């Protein structure tokens, strides 16, 4: 019984683990851009953390199950930046 419980906990942990989504973002010029993008992407359902790299023109977004990468790009585009999901 104990082994079954441990196996079930491991499966739940794996299923709920964060996944990483990479976004290519065009048009960022300053640190305010970073803050705006982090705030906007952070409001997307399933996003747990966002790191934006100004010089590289990209963002790494940690997500939980059910998060949709295109919704993240849509949030960035609403701010006036270009965005594509990197596969």
C-alpha cells in the first residue's frame, strides 16, 4: 500500500510540473518593456513565472498544465510587440 501511495504522489508531481515555453519578442527597447511584458504574460491562465531577456529578444515562461502558448503571445502582441512561440 505504501508503494502505491508513493507511486501516485510521483505521478501527480510529474503531471503538475512546470513546463517551459520560449517566446521570440520583437520591438523591446528598455527595462519598462520587460516589466510590461512580464505583467501581461503573468495574467495568462497557467503562467507561473516569466523571465524576459531584452538583449536576446526573448522570454522564457514557466507554465502549469493547461497553459496555451499562443495566449501568451497574444498578451505580448496586445502591448504592441511582435511575438512568436519558439518550438
